[in-house]
């Protein structure tokens, strides 16, 4: 399946200006969104020295990666992938990451904060806020500095969260990776001002204008593989503060008498397993997931423990350099 | 009444949203007082966009915020930025998303009054439709005029006039009709092709998604119906092809293509296209995508094109319909919307980004500012943040463009501050002041090399620099005599003949001296274009100015000659008595005395006039000129 659905209707020898043919060639919203994202990838690569794609193995990353590959076809992807591994990701995510990038022959860089690793930082011992700061935010800054990347592509969308509604497609960060509200540049038409000095960098969000449903429909149309975690299956979970947490390995401390139960669950977003809530679901195929999403309709961040942490709003995190 | 109950479910959105929808971007204009947030919230709600947990929060918060019993406060759905406002974070343009079965919508919402011009220009730049809110009790206000002007300025031609709070005027048709008549009269000069007025009560959803018996006198579309059916950009599919080249695609020696997004028109293999600004024509061989070759690509698609010939096309070039190419000019008029805290500096170098092309540009004239409230031109010295003005821009190289009103993507540009890297302004190109259209393709039969061939010589600019009294004029004269003797066509530009005519308006301040040299360099270039060997004898003490002159010429047609003599020798010669005057303080800024001379670092020729006679020096330079051979012949040998 491809997005060429409409254009393939057109006969190769159609007369120029033929209105019927042109009407048939009208683009769908997904085609427009894809074309916009491709344009953003190409602009960034043309104007930046060392771009990198932040690969987080989730559905948004998968969609982002497919668009990136399309943007540079028939040339190979002109930048590597970077995964910030907190060591607390679902094991299946890591398996999926390694096999998928190998299959496509992509260059994958993996970075873990060595200081955090040495100090044994984790969500159970240090709490979600500290864990996220050290193993994600600080780790990301380390990796970008280490390699001298000046542009990092991410799969964030403006519809994800209220404070992202005004995020730029190309978001400027100073040399300390901080997001400065005053330094954000107006974005008009399809013109992006990517100018930056050495040490300064850009976060680039080609999927800014996509919604969660757009991503799912794109994945379906494009036949993009996803980790199984997105689809309902019986998995061992415990309930913590009203959130279903999957027991993915034996690092998960269980309270006396607490035993994981097998429940049919799936995940709407993927991250560190102790911070990612599962939802009860029977949706085990892409069609069923999309159908369930349009009827049950809870926001996708509902399962993320990190967002509920009031003292650390997304805005604050962003100012500190969170993606 | 439309459904406004606590458990109202989305009416338009729903289960199986088709992936075959199209996309409409629009902007909402109005203040919080007009109920703008409530209207957007209601649109999102009626389209079923907010997820269930957000709706539950809406119900809870509506009770708390003291809304009328059983009425939801829809503004809460879009006021998610309240916390940031308290933290003092700038709120400029927020984008919202919703979809119906027919279309996906992207709404640009520009809250706040302070930065309205900059923010509205940004939001409107990508919008096809503007929804302008009017409070039925207040009618057309100054802000309505301001919003309508900006919307029109940014090229939006379709406007919805949402007359809100109709419940507060008893759904009176006479009130509605009067407001609409008033607005149409005011908006007549703004060039809107369509003004759809709709009577609305946002909290109750009247004429948002559902019709209402309260307005049974209104038989037009609801807001959502209008947005779902307003025709999209078909026009741009039939418009001439434009694709700004983002990059060359050369994965292997066999494949040569260019990538880009088609911004207007359409293209098929076999089409004849023109690469601008070079003007070469070629035929499209393939339209390459990851999903396979396409038989047709249209505006809005990102593609890779390959051509039948090996044409040079690189980033920033425009691939255009061969029979309807863009204009090419280096001096243009434009409307600027100033967006930076630092005001416009006339004649300062900015970077101008147009499509994928970035060039240096300066604003040489500010014709006037436009008062966005009265739409009247006002005399102005500069443009400050949120200022709008008409200007003339001079680019350092000719660029292909279309007038903004014909094609936004090839007529809209940004100016970037070279020091701060801030986006300083958005601009809409209007027309070429000096067209370069014809230089490349229609004038090819008589181009500069043809003119040079007629003279049987390769043109050159011989740039003689050195202290006053070093011997530049003497040397120039000897060179000219020797060249004339062998039938060469020459001309000498020196300080005296230029200062008394072309540059008699210039003094000796640093700025004037820079301009003096710039003009001389331009004249020298024109004369070289005409085929002449031009001898320039100017002190030209600053390296940057000489480099500018060099940059105007092909590499082997600029010959820098350092005519050197120690200051003491030059001062002793003092042929015009200038050193004496400078020493006496009668001449200010005299090179060598109270103004520096920056010697060339690597001139093509170095002449020490204390050891070389003028005739020997001239002979050496003439040999160099003759060794370069003739234009259009291979090799520089004899």
C-alpha cells in the first residue's frame, strides 16, 4: 500500500490542463503532511552540518523514519539514528530496534548516561523525575555534544500536549540546549531560518502538524512495522496508583503479597516500562487499534507517568533541554 | 438550540474518519472578548477532537469556572496555555487540529493583542481562509479593519465573517444584515473574492456545526459546512509549474536528479521546463519517488525530477514551466512586515531567503509605512517591530521570483539579521524594478563574450591600487598607450574623471569613500561587459572594497596591481600638493597620513616604482594581459 492512491488513477498520457485528471490528482491530507515533512527534512539537511534522527522506537519514530527514508530516496539516509537508552526500556523495544535498523542497513548510535549508569539511577530508586532528568535529558545533551550534532529530528507533534501547540517546526536551542522563548523564530510559508552558531542547535519536528490519528493511518497505509507492545496481548501487570504497569523484568520491586496478573493489555506510547501505563484492550490488529482509538478516545499521554508529575511540566522540561 | 449539554458527544467526527480527506488551513482573528477561544473550542468539540479525558476535565472545570448551569465553557479547551502565560512565556501562534469526514483542518490561533501584526502575519502566511470574528453587539471595529487588512496583505482571499454572540441581540436579522453591509463596504478594496457571513452563538453551537431554529432566517452554510466545502487550491494546479530546488540528488554516477516540493502547477515526464535563473531549458525525464515513478506530480508534492539533458540545477534554482518562467531581478519592490526588536536599518546587509535560495540583500528605500488601523501610508524613517512598509530591495545577485499575489511560495521571503540570526522580517515581493529576465536566454546571441569577440580581445579590469603619488596614473597611461598600439580597446577610470562627474555628490567620509569605490567597481564591470580593457587607478585603500570589485568579475578578468612606493617617496613626489595640505591639517582622512592603507595580500602584479621604470612595468602588465588569450577559446596559452 502506498500514498500514491490518487495519482495512480491518472493516465500517463493525460492532456495537460485536463481538469478531470488534475482533480483526480488532488492530494489527500496524508499526502500533504508527508510532502511537508519531506520538505522539512531536506531543508534541514541542506542547511545544517551534522543532523541526527532521534529514534525512540515508538510509532511516531517509525513514521518519522519512513518519511526520512522517502525524503532522500534514491540516496541513502544522510544521517545516523540516535537512541537514548535509559536501560529501562521494554526489552521488546530493544529487540525491535536492533532487528529493524539492521534490516534497513541504517547507522544506529546508542547512548546511555555513563554517570547515571555508574550511580545506579533508575525510576524505582530515584523517582521518575530524577530518572528522566539524568537518564534522558542529560543523556541526550551528552550525546548531542559528544558527536557535535547541530540538528536533531524528533517525532513530536503539536497535538500531543497543550504546551506544544505553539512549538516551532524548527526549534532553536542555545549552546546549553535550553529552549529560549525569546529566541524562537517566526515560521512563515515554507521558509525555515536554520541559521545557528557553533554550539547552538536545532530540534526539528517534521511531524508537527500530524495528529495521533494521522500517524496511525499513515502507518497503516505505508505498512510500517511496529513493536508488538502496541497490540493487545496477555501481559503480566500490577496496578500502581491506578496505572497498569507491566512487569518486564525482575528489577521491578513487588510489595509483599503483590503478584502480577496476566491481563489483555496494550500500550499507546512506549518508553521506560516502569513509567508507561498499559490500557486494557482487545485490539490486536492495526484496524482494531484505530477503531478503538476513535471510539474510546482517551488522550495518548494518559498512560505516561512523567506528565502527571506536576512540579515538572513539559514546559519546564523543555527549557531544561528535554526533547 | 443546538446541543450544548454536558454530555454532548461529537457530532461530526466519529468512528471511521477516512484517510482520503483533504486538508484546509485557516486562521481565526478576533480577541478573547469576541468569544474566539469559545468558538475554536466549540469547533474542536463539535468535530469530536478532544479526547474523553479532556472532555471530562472540561465538565469539571466548567462547573468550577462558574459557567451558566449546564453550559460548557468551551474556551477551556484551548486555554491550555494559561499556565505559561503566568510564567511570562511568550504566546504567539498556536496551532489546533480537528477533522471531519471530508477534511482535516489546521487552525492557526493568534492570541494576545501585543504582537498581533507579527503573529497574524505568521499564522496567515499558510492559511487559505480567515475566520474573522465580530461581536454582534459591537459591529465592525478598528481591530476588525486591522485584522482584515493583514489577512488581505498576506494573500488570503476567502473570508468568513462570524458574527458571534447573536443570542445577545435576540438573533435579530436586521442587526446581522447591517453588520454585514457595513463590513462589505469597508472590505471592498481588500481584494477578497469571497465573504461568507454567518450568524453564530459559539457557546450554544448555533451555526457552528448545527443549524438552529433561532436563525431560521439564515439559509447559508454552517461554519463547519463552509469550511468543509470551500474550494481548495485547484487554481494552483493549473498555474505555471514552480519547484524550488532543495538539493541535487546524486547517489551514484548514473543518477542525477533534483529534489523539491512543487509549489504550483503540475509536471509530467516529457514536459519542457526551464531552470531559472540560468534559463536553460530541458525535458523532464522521470518523476522519482520512494513509491515508484509518477506519471504526474502536482502542487503540494515532494519529488525528485531527472532531466533528459545534463543541465546544471542546484539548490535555490527554480524549475519552471518553460513558457511561463518567473521574473528574474536583483532590484525589487516589496511589502515588509517587521518582526524583530531591532528596527530596520536601511542599506545594511541582511540575508534574504526565498524558496531555497538565500542571498544578501539590503533595503535601499523605505517608501512609506502603512498604518494598520487606518490603512493609510505614513512617511517613515524606519520600521519597528510590527511595522508594515513598502520598500525597494537590492539583492546581491538576481533571483527568480513571482509577484506574491500570484504565487505565495515564490513571492514570499524572510529577511534574516546577519549578526543575531533572528528572522527580522517577512516580505511579499511586488515587482521588479530592474528586470534581469532577458539577460540569460533572450540575449544569449549578444552576450559579453560575443561583444568581446567582436573586439578580438578578452576584457579585463586592471585595478591599480597604491598611495597617492605612488605612480598609478602614470603607469595607467603607459599601459593604455601600449595596448592602443596593438589595437586593443581600453578606457581609464581615475579619481579625477570620476570624482568630478559620476561621484561629485560624494565627500571623503568613510561611508562616501566606500560608495565611491563601489560605483567605480560597478562602472568598471559594465565596461568590461561591453568588451573593454578597463584601467582603474584609485588609491582604494581598503581591502574589503577591492575584494568587492574582484567579486564582480570572472576570476581571470580581474588583475590587481599593487603600485608601491614608500610613503616617504610618495610624499616627496607629492605631484598634486596633497600631502602638504594633509600635513597642514587642511585635508582630513588622507591615506597614509591620518587614514590607513591596507596593502594587497596577494596581488596579481606587484610593481615597486622606486626600482622599475613606468615603461618596463607597463610592458610587464601588457604581456600578462595578452597571455590570457581570447574569449571563448580553450586554454589560456598563445
